[in-house]
């Protein structure tokens, strides 16, 4: 079980490495101006590579971590719901990888694949917005320290803040990639710290 608990931390590390590797195979790719999903977009140089090294293994790691939470002995209900939401996040990650976004992130009429990709991305966002909020429903228990509640709140606020700035950057066609990474980075940081605390505990 100890190994499974660390899959949350491993997923965060894997995400950074996987995106870096895929981007290195995409000539001219700009992390600040382009979305992570553009690495696997239809017609991109890394369309086949990106989901293989990012979405599919990451989805598995998320699902394993969610299962590890569900399997914790005498875990409170809130922690089990968090596990279910993390599994949902993993499944949505698979879907987002299987259905690529359009090559042009600003296309006026998105393809069906791109629409499915966008809905999967919304599920990914919401699942890791709700999960940190559930920390405040947990009773005092031996799994998580009290201070983790406020860390969760900080990550939640950061995710919402950078999601708003992402929308503005997208409309202005400036640097939405940067804001996406900050928003999702706050969620993955929460996941990594949760994983590490449970492992240390």
C-alpha cells in the first residue's frame, strides 16, 4: 500500500517530465503561449507521442492513487470521496488523451473530438476542485494534520484565480499556457503533498 500512496507524488513528477519530453519533440513549441493539450493535438508533431507518455500513464497513476485512498483502513467518508474523485480525474485524463483537441486552439467550430476533449478537461478541473474542498469535511483523524486544511484552501484559491486569468489570457491570445500550468500546477501540488503526507503518516 505504501507504494500506491506515493503514486500521487509520482504523477506530479511524471507530468513535468512527460510534458518537457514531448515539448522537446515539438519544434517551436512555447510553454507560455500554448496549452499542454496542444502537444497531443490533431496534426501536431507529437500527436501520437504525447498521450502515450502523458495522458495514459498519468491516468493510471491517478487511478492507482485514488484506489489507495479508498483502500485506507478506517478512512473517513470524505477521504474515500476524495479517492473516487481522483479516480474520475484519471479516467478523464485518459479520455482527454484519446480524443485530441484541434490543432488551432482558437478554431471557431471545434471538431467532435475537440469538444469531447474539452468536456474531459472540465471534468479534470472540477474533480480536483471538489476533492481539496472535502478536506474541510474530514473529522480529526490520524491520516492528515490539521494544517493541511489551510494548504488545501490555498491550492483551491490558486486554482480558481489562475483559471480566471487563463480565460482572460485566452481571449487576449497572450500567454494562456502559462496560466494553465499555474492552475493545474496548484492542483498537482495539492495532490503531491496529500500523497506525501499519507505516506509519511
